[in-house]
């Protein structure tokens, strides 16, 4: 399921990667998906959208693709 999630989010991840960030799937089942926004020293932090907006984007894409889940938990780093 992790690979399927990353595949669905690939176009969005490419945008994040252009700014030096990426999404990582830590856990995925039909109840909960836990993802983490991974940043590096060179990440454009001003380019990263707020956590609620990011969560909405991810949830929308996953639901459109038919991936079953109840809750998305998005872990953001301390900026």
C-alpha cells in the first residue's frame, strides 16, 4: 500500500522535491496513513505550504485514487 500511495502522490512529490522536500510514508493501512514531510538543509521553507493545506491536498489525491483509509496523520518538521 505504501508504494501505491507514493505512486498516486508522485506528481505532487516532484513539486516538493524541486523545493528540496519530500513525503515519506511511515505507516499505511485501511484505518490510518501516517506520512512525514522530510526537509533538508537546502529546502526552501518559504515554499512549503501550511500543514492543513498540505493535508487537504494529500487527502484529496488519495480519495480520488480510491485508496482506502479513515485518517491521514501528517507529521511536519519543526521550522
